[in-house]
């Protein structure tokens, strides 16, 4: 691989890692909203995770 190929590979890895982190963060917030939000039972809202 040439130096240019290595830079392109590194850039693509950084982009993919950034997308993975972004979607993981969004998924975590969505799950918290579903488990602790308006559709959750009172017992779920009082749980340790929702505090």
C-alpha cells in the first residue's frame, strides 16, 4: 500500500468509528426514553436506571 492508500484507509476507519459512536449514543437515549418515558410503568420509572 502506498502512503495515500494508508491515509484513505485511516480516514475511512475514523468515519466508520464516528458513525458507530453516534448511533450507539442515539440508541442509548432512545432506549432510555422507551424504558423511562411516558409509555413506561411507574415501577420502571422508579427503577435505578431511570433516576
